[in-house]
């Protein structure tokens, strides 16, 4: 049977109200599709009794806090922006192992929430977890591939009760729900963004400088691919971003020798994120991306490569 978003919304509202009652709830919004849809749904069900918190982890996309404000505030969502970037970057300072990064970020996130929740008097934590998040986190029969932020980062003794209204949905269904809730298209059709943010797009140790580099490179990849799609040069891929590699290679800057980082561009076509194929991007689009990245970041990056691997054997993100 075809998925019916309206039916899903009315059933979820009843369920959320039955679970939360007249208590208060808190939800993290990241600017991504899942959390925005969960926030809009929870706000529809609970009104001002749900506080939507945007935590600036210092690992968000360019302009994210402003975008979230612009998208959610007009919907009457009770939104609070918390700048915790120093705390997150400090905690990640000496970590290069991907699973460790995920755990640190997941746990810090929950800590920040617990303190916001206390202040708000919330007893429930709403999360935008969707089916692939928990399937890939080893809850089912599969081995653990990655501890997804929404699941793997949760401490064992959580003080709040969890509400996950999108738990059984896949991405395409979440988008339909977002559209039916009246969210702007820029939100519900937005490409996925991982919970741990840019941390999993920086291979190895994270420094503020590296975050700046990958944030700028991701913005360029997004702009150029969206432009190419708008001009009809290609279909917009499922996901498209940049990864900062931990290797340096030799290049030329002006007439001097340079020794800079390499950026990998990743763009994939997928239905649900469980499997994926590298997108076929016109060479001139890739060239423009490489040109813009190496100009804008000329002091730090002198090489751009394109990742042509499918999932499996690779995953979409590099960590
Ligand atoms: P991978 O990299 O495992 O990712 O092929 C599949 C999809 O999930 C996104 N992703 C995450 N989403 N929390 C999330 O909410 C996470 O921890 C997380 N890690 C990866 C990824 O961007 C892709 O769309």
C-alpha cells in the first residue's frame, strides 16, 4: 500500500500527545530533513510545550543557524539556538578514530540537551531517528557499521524518555511528511546531513582550521551541483559534499612549490541511503568545483579528487 503522509501525521499526533500528555518535551534541530520534520510534527502535536533546540556544535554547514531560524520561526516553532562549538571542538581535539568521534559528539549532544531540558522542565526527548539509522547501528541482524549519532551516542542511563515519531520511515517518506506539514521545499527536499556533522568529513584529527576548510568546500560543492541541476545538466544527486583528506601532496602556487591538503568530492544517487552509486557528473561541473575550491582555499588545498565508489563496499560518508 502506498504511504499516506496525512494519515501518518494524524496518527503520529495522537500518539505523541498520548505519550507526552501535558508534560514538556525538547527536540534537537540540525537543519536537516529528519530533525526539521520531527520538530514540525512535535510542534503540531504539543505546541509551545515542545522546545526546539539548535545546538551549534561548530561542525554545522555554512550559514546553518541562520537557515534554521529562517525556516522554523515563521512556522511558530519554539526555537532556541545554543552555541556550544567550543565545548565540542575541545572534546574532539585529540580524537581521530571515527567511532570515538561519533560517541563523543553523541554524548556531548545529550549532555547539552539534558541541561536545556532541565531548564525547560522537559521529561521527553523527541528525536528524528529514521529506519536506516537504527538498522545500521546494529539494532537488527546487521553488524554495526557505524554508530549513528541518534542511536549510538545515547548514554545508557538517559534521564528523559525518548519519542521517535519517524522511526519506521525511510527518507523518501520523511520528505513526503515534511511537504504535507507545510515545511518549505528547501527543508524537506534538502540532502541528508549526518548527525555528527562535518566531523565525519574530516579524516583524522579535527582542528578549527580543518572545519573551516571542509565547510567552505562543502558549500562550493552544494552550490555548483545545485546550479548544474537547475540548469538541467544533471539530476540533483541524493547527497553531495566534500571530504578533507589527511594527506598532503605537492602542487604549485604562483611560481612556488606548494604542499597542501586534498579534498575528495562525493556525490551519490540513492533511494534510501542503504545502497548508493556514485553520481555521473559532467566533467565541466567537476572542473568548476575543483577550480573554485583550489582558488578559495589556495593556501591549504591544491588537489581535488572525485570518489567513484558505490555503497557497498564503501559507505556514503567517509567515516
Ligand atoms: P553512510 O555513510 O552510513 O550513511 O552510508 C547513510 C546516510 O546516513 C547519513 N548519516 C547519518 N545520519 N546520523 C544521521 O542522522 C548519523 O550519525 C549519520 N551518519 C551518516 C549519511 O549522511 C547518509 O545520508
